[in-house]
């Protein structure tokens, strides 16, 4: 049995912008529904959604038959947690709140087996190895692994170039919610200072030859970030879409407007 190819990692080197959706409902049934809708990728959120390793496993299994490419966001950069997430079959991993090259190097090491890192060997216990059905998994796992680090603070922005330059990092994802809040413009990613910082970060990452991504549920924001060079853009959030659809449906029956229900620019 062959190790599954990481289509998302390959697509980062292609010409097209990749459009994704944020999944926070945490159930296999919900993500499988969304998997049928045509998004290029789906973020399974282990940071702000109430996910655990077992719930993430179920969601990975649910979307496996579909073309959408799953990205798992860890709650933090703990090496033990990263080991577990990789063992359940995560091939594209996102780690939040990365601020230095040293921190980034440690994350790369957490995803690699010795002598290049510190990842423990799960062997036949791990879904990633297809329970030892994949030959030479230890030697080849890194080839299909995509590591995305999140920059979402002033310090991270200052170190964007050195973070992106770390070997083993495939992409950088900008977090506009935390970034804008840390800059004193809570939740306002549209503020000119925040916009300038986002563009500066995109330029710094691309200068290192790495792909850059961002969350942008607002259509105009998404288009602008793509024009600035973002390779992968999350343009929707399952929870927000469900809530908005429910509100719109009710309002249509009551003859009311839903204009007061804004689309978040960050979450």
C-alpha cells in the first residue's frame, strides 16, 4: 500500500488560488456534508472548536473519500500532540501563534523522525502507516507532510521572513483576528494599519519562496488577498454559514431583512 499523496501540498506549487472552508462543527457528519460542496480544502479546527484527537480522527475518515483536502489545526505546538495528530493520518498540519524561527524549527523537528527530528514511532498502532501496510513509512512520511505555521502577532510579523525561511515549513497562514486584536484594532482586520501589516507579511513570506494563506470570509477581502499573492484563502466558516442560512430562511418567511447580520471579516 502506498502512502496517500498530499494533493494540497502539490497544489501549493501550482498556478491556482485554493479556496477553503473553516470547519468548527466538529462532527464527521457535518464535515462530510461540506466535503461534497467543492471547496479545495477544509480546516478542521483543533484550537477554537471543541475538538479532540478522536473527534479529528473521525472527521479525517469522513472526508477521505472526497476531493477536499483536510488541514488539521492543532491547539498549540506541543510535540506530543503533534505526534498524535500525525499518527491519526494528518498530512497537512497547521500550528497557531508562531513567532520565531527557533519555535518554527522545533515544530519541524516534531514532525520528523530521528535523526532529523523527535517524532516517536507509532508503527502498527497508527492510521498514518495504515497499520504498517505502508512500506518505508518512517523514511518517506515527510515527503507527503505539509507544515503550515500561523503568524498572528506583531512579533510573528517582525520575524516573518526568518520563520518562512526555515527548511521544512511549507506555508505561512496569517491570522487576522488575533493580529488585529494584538495591534489594538480588536477584530477589525480592515483597519489600514492591519491591512498594511498583512500585505507586508505576505510579501515577506513570498520572498522566501513559501506559500501564504489567510482567513477572509468577506468577498472583497478574499479577492484582495488573492491579488496580493495569497495562495490559499479560507472564504467561509461552517458555523457562520449555518447561522446565516437559518436567519435568512426565517426572515424570508417573516418578510424581514437580514441585512443586520454581518459577515465577519475575521471569524
